C-alpha cells in the first residue's frame, strides 16, 4: 500500500492528499502524563451548544518542547471528536491548505457532507465559506488541531486562517501548535477572552516530571540531585532531556556525565546527537546517515537508497529505531512511512556531508530512480537535481511540464529550469521555449530571453511553430505589434492541438490582434472568445484568464462596464487551481476589478482589489505590476492621498527601470504622472510631460491616434492634456483638439474614452460661456454613463463639473443621476456648486422639517424617515412638500443640493 499517495475523501486536486498528515500521533506509553497542561487544554473545549470554551488555544514554544506530544496525549483522552492536521512547507499554498483543512474536518464524525460532488469549482474565499457553513451544522462540540503552524507564511493562507478564527462556529474550537506566534488576530482574541495560551514556560518539565521521564526512559533511577542538575541545565527542554536519557543508557559514570553536561541547548543538542549517533552499531549509523537525504522514509525506498541494505531489510531497522526512541516518528497507523525528527535529520545530514561527501550524489540518484518507478515525478526531479544528474532531470521535467503549466505551478517550474546548467537547457528546444516565456514573466533582461530564442532557432530551425509562437509572445510583451499576426498565422500552420500550450499561445495572439485593430463599433471579441471558450478553458488556465481579461478590457474601451465586470469576475473564478485557490495570474482580473470599483467610486472595494491583485501579480511578474501601481496612484488621488499617489507612481517607475521595462511601460507611467499633475494643478510638471510627448505641436486637424503602438497612447495623452488645459483655465485650447478627438474615438466605438471627452467638453464649454451647448454635451455623457455606473470620470474634474451638474439637476438633465454624483463630491467643494440665491428663504425651515431634510439627504425613503422620526408616512410627505416650497425646488435632489449651497445642511 502506498500510504504517501493515499487519497483522502473526494479528489480535490490533480495530486491526491497524504493521509498521514491527518493522523493524530499516538502517545508513547512511556511518556510522562502532563495533567496540569491537559487541564489547560480542556479549558478551550466547547461545551454543549457552544457554551464556554475558547476560540483558540495557542501552544507556542521552540522546537523540542513537546508540543505535539502533549496534544497527542490530550487527544487520546479528549471528551469530544478531534480533527488533526500536521502542516509542512508544502501547505504554504492556499489551494493545498484549504484542501487539507477540508479533509481534516471531514474526518470528524457527523461532519455534514458536501452539498454536491459535482458542484462547480469555488474560489478560495467561497470554498472557506462553504466549509464554515458545513461546520456550523456540527451537532456537538469538536476541536481542530493545526500542528506545526509556523511552517505557514503565505499571506493568503494566513488570511484564510484568520477568517476561520473570525467566523468559527460555536461548537468548534481550534488548537494551534507553533514555534512562533502566527500572524493571526492573537491580541484581539486575548482581549476578548477567547484565547488560551500554553507557552514555553508552561511546557518546560518540572523536576518531578523530569524524574518521571528519566525513570521511564532509562533502566535506573537518577538521584534527585542529578535530575535537578539536568533539569536546570536544559531549562526543562524536553528534547535535551530526551537526548540526555539516550546517552545515559550506555553510561556507567552517571555523576561524571551530569557534571560535564552544560551549555545552551543548541550546543547540547549537537553534542548529544553526535553521542547518540556515535554509540550506535556501525550498520545502524550507516542506515541513519545514508537515509538522512530523505524527507520521508519507507522500507522499499530505504532499501533502494542504501549502498548496502541491511540483511533483514529496512523495515526491521525502522521499527527498531522507533522502539529505541531514536527520533523516528511513524506517519501512519500501519508503520509504513516514517520521518526523522527534523533536528535529528539536520544533524545526520551534516554528519553525512562531513564523513562521506563522495556518496551523496549517488544516494540522491538512487532516491530519484525509486520515486520515478513509483510515478512520483516531482520528488524524482528534486532528487535528480540534488544528484546533479541534469540530463535526466531535464528529461523528467519534459514529462511533467505541460501538466505543471495547466495547473499554473510556475514557481516550481522556474526553480527546476533555473537549476539546469545552460548547456543542458540550450539543447532542449521545448524547455528553451518555456524558459523564454518564464523569463518574460519574471521580467528578466531581454538578452536572456533572446539567448533562449537563439538556442531554439539553432535546434529546431527558423520555420518551427514553437519558435514563431515564442517570437510573437516576446514581441507583444515588449509592446511591438508589427508582424505578430503573421507570426501567429505561421505558427498555427505547423502546430496542432497536440502541441498544447504553444498552439494555444498562437491562437490567443491571433485573436488578440484581430480584436485590437482599432474599430470597436461592431466588435464583440468573437475571435478571442472562441479561443477562450474552446480548448483554452479545458487545457490552459493561464491563457484563458488572460484572454478573458482581454475581452473585459475590450468592454471597458467600449464603455460597457457591467459586461466588463462580469467578464473579469469570470476570469477571477477561472484563475484558480483544481483545489479552488487563486493563482498568481488572478492578479490581472483583480486589478481590473479594482479599476472598475474606483470608477464607480467604491473606493474601499477598489483598494481591496488593487492591493490583493498587486500582491499576486508581483509574484507573476514584476513588470506586470506597473499598470497596477498606476491604477493605485489614481485610487490614492481619489482618496485625497497625494503622498500615497506619488509613492505608487514612484514604485511603478522603479519597476520600469529595475526590470528593463518596455518603452510602452515608461510612457504609461509618464501618462499617469501627467494626469495626477493636472488634477493637482502642478502646471510645471504637466508642461514638462506635454513637451516630452510633443503634445503642444499636434495639429488638431490631423490627429493620428491608432496608427502604431506609439500613437495608440496618443488619444489618452490628449484627454489628459485637455484636462490640464481646463484646470489651467484655458478651455478654448482644450476644445480645439477635444472636438476632433471625440469624433475619432466615437466613430470607432470607443465610448469608454468618449464619455470622458464629452465630460471635459461640457466643462470647457460652460467655462467659455456656452451653457446651453455644455448641458447638451453633459446630457450625452450622462445618458451613456448612468447605466454603467460611471462616477470618477465626472468627480475627478472637481468644482467646474460640480457647478455644471448642479445646473443640470435644476434643468432636469438626468436629475437623479446628477444628484447622486453631486453627493459623491468631496465636501469642501460643496459651497462652490451653485450660486447663492438672489433672495433669502421665504420662510425658515422648522426643526422637524430640518430633521426630514437630513433624512432625505441620507437617501432614506419616506417610510424609513417615518420610522426614524416616529411619525406617519403621510406626515413625512407633508413636511417634504413644505420643504420644497420654502427652498423653491421641485424634487429631493434639488432640495439637498440647494440646502447645502445655503449652508442649511452640513457639507
């Protein structure tokens, strides 16, 4: 039975789960009972119906203090069911963490089943929510133990753990064993009385416990003085006492040993482990040293690795080591898989390196071949690389590379390819192609990418479909579109669907280029949609997510924000592994969702999406984060945080310089700086930027905005330039090129930009004294913007737009939408919205009328106002009618705006 590959529950990922991680370690019969700590653990136990108990019990102490042993003792006599999860470095991945967490909880008796085995894949957040909802249905108290929690550091994993604690059902408690305090809301739980803590000082053996330990672990009784001395010198450190006991078994001069036993436990550990090792028979020493290269031990694996396997076989040696307490821990109930105590394994490996460095490569090679024969290829590759058998490593990587790409396990692939020598990698065309792509994602210098392309050309020839697909991918990543369509076509002529990833790349590039030819009037992205919905969704997560983001970007350009949001959310749901956890590519749709939220003036959601997206996308590729920081700069400006805006732009510039970004990236950062400078009123900065881009010399009658990638940015630059001229009080200059620009972008269906141009034209016309035409332009902008929820495109213009919106509301131009926009403007600007009335109010508002007006300003309905003020809804309507008459307005929006302009309502 291959326990290391035993599945747990239903399969949640392409790799089965290790059942051994879910077994509670068995308490050793000779272990010292620790009833004082058992009682502390019982304090955190939920009572019937969730009464009493604590949310979290934290068992925190350095290595070797018996955290796991204590918990195993407690579980053996716990009064309620316990789910156990032993964590390791591999669990520092959101998908894997949630998969094991689910598997652990599902081992609880009466844990509610999953609603449907065929339910669609959920995001990590939704998967955790669904799991908590199931846990909330537990009929009685239960406990979840998370052992070795210090091995987790990935922010998303820690966030999931914090959410688990925040929303823990009353019948479930959590125990965390860790070497260091985790990044969880410990202080808050402590302050609210929801935390039980067992610390290093609590875990130290007392003299009485140490005496009991030595009596059980050795064949003789130590005197009270000897026990006290050893306890004092180890400071109750259980691992130190355990190692002392192991050494004492073979000592006759007990007093001499105790007298010479001194030093901090770090050095004592080295000393005792060497003593323990040195006193073992030669064949046991060989076994320990040669198997120290393994993370997990199994008899057949040990037999394959050992240069001279023991005559009785490795299983008997493993059982003897466990019986002798020589730091070997079984990982399952069948005594098939074991592992060494980690500290013991480290020292064994150090001893192997010092004594027998010449055999280490051979040992790793033997391990690699065993893992390969058992179809455990990732382990086989790791050991092959450690064996420096690079040709074989490359061969093994080629066998799994497509599967890794489909699962978006790019970090693992980067590490593997990065470990291969240049001469090995350059001889393998497929690996060269993938490495070129990974170098692009990692924002490595272009020369390294070109070296991979050169190696690819040398071995496959210039007509290779792989080569053409790679060249097209490199070109578009550098902002160059010339020839990409031809390269993609030629690649598709030689590649087939069996070529997997590179066939998908060529199809995606072809669809992207045909979608982005400039005219978006009748474009629904069908070529790209076809790529996304056909083979990409079933074969490649990465390109399907990127393709969906391209489709969403198309909708943004068309001014169709609602469709764009649906598309980006679909991309976000797709950007997860088989366990439902977000992959780094999820940063792309998250950043777009942040941009949409900012435009709709939902600034908290925008900040959440952008920061989450940036965190992910920086792991994907640093240069990809440049546009994210540009977006963050605009968000900080919307929040009134000019310093934060500058910092975001500085980080975008730093990334552009540090990672050899393209000229397009440099221009995008400069464009973002120009916009922020215009909104801030920094005329000198705007003029420097405009001069660098030659905007002052543009002929308004001969605008070229889509001819090349360079000119593709021109339309956005001209919009910012127009905004700057309006802010400087030069509306007529702005209109000279905004008018022809509007004609061009709307002719091509680019209404996302068209709405902004109309808004700027309206303000410029109002400033030029053409109020009637200004309102007509504003009405065109509002009528297109309202269904999609645009807001910041108007708010960012500031007071000139506020005054115009006030006029629009008075004139009946989209009054409800104009009112909502006015309510979103920064409060210090409110007084500037409308001119003061020529005459004062006919009659002052009564106190009750002021209360009703305040409720109207909050957006409450008549019924809600009546409930708040304890009056009838008819009375509310009567007061509202009086308010409208006294303010000389016709509706709620006008009433609020006018009351603010008069100072009746607070700003």
